[in-house]
C-alpha cells in the first residue's frame, strides 16, 4: 500500500512538473512571437520610409477575408463592409494609395504615443496578415470611418486596454496626409458582436482580442478639432506607375 502511494505521489509530482514546463514553453513562445511581430513591423516601416517602391492604387472595397488568404473579390465572409467587389465595375468606386512591401500592401502608419507604438497598417486583413502588422478592417481615414484590427501582441495592439479618454492617436497615409484623433472610450465586446463593433459615427476604431480570444477590446476615436479636412483628400489617388488608377486590379 505504501509503495502504491509513493508511486502515485511520484506521478502527481511528475505531472505537475510537466504542466509547469508546458506553461513556461507556451509563455516563451508567446514572448518570442511578440518580439518577432515587433521586429517585422520595424523592418516594414524602414522599407516604407526609404521610398524605394512606388505607390499603387487599389479599390477601397478590396478587403481581406476570414479564410486567411487575403483574397478580394465578391462580398467574402471576411468583408463585413457590405461592399461588393470583383464585379468588373471600376467606375464610381473609391480608391486608396498603398505601398507594396514583401508581397503585401500598406496604407500608412499608425502612431499611439501613450503606448510608444508606431506601426504599419496593411490595406487588407486576414488572420495570417495580422501576424505581420495591424490591418485595415474596413473604411478609410479619408472618409472618416477607418477601422483597424490588430493582433494582441504586446508590440501590436496588446495594450489597447490601457488607453484612456483624451489620449492621442495619429494615422498618416502613404501620401503624407496626417489624421489626428483623440480616444473617446475603450469598450469590451463579445467576439460575435460584429454589428456593435462596426456601429457608431467614429472617425477611427481600433480593436483586438483579449488573451484567449474571449472578448474584443475596442477603442473609439474622434478626429481632433482642426484635424484633417476630409473634403480636401482625393478618394481616387493616382499611382505614379500609370495615368489611370483603374488599371490596377484588387490585390490578391
């Protein structure tokens, strides 16, 4: 009987040690992955700042999809904006300028001084793309309805929950237009509350998931007084590579 108890105690101790080791491994992986994401963001910013690649133009409605391939065309499951792309009708569509870097395109740079963040923002979103940089979920800064999604890496959007009303956020598009915002509120939503997340007359919305993905942290921002005059921003930027911006297809 005593030997059985000793064996049981040994198994329990070994099991506990294995769980602790697994927790350390997971923590180490998360830290390394967060460092990787921060490093990639810095590399992309450096590439964007060099100006070595020419700007292009892509349709505003070429949003990414939830299947992870970032494909546009049609009203895919990941495009909650309600826009129908890929129908071949280029007239009357809104366009935005982007800079291509390593096979992805970027619309500008997001800065959050309180969190000491300066991050590139991709033009399309998908789950694999979020591992590289925050992504435009829908809308544009020029139209005053931009929504940006980001992973909860510490060097991406992991500390959004710490923002307070009145703090500054800036977005600068690839054409140099700077948009200044103030945080109005930070709220927590269920992951399925897509309509609530998209609702409201907000100039800028930032969101991410909490650790484990149980909730969404959503930051609502309004343009500062005297900020960007949206009426002076072109909705159809022309690429230096072609006279007609409509010659560019939605990015795949």
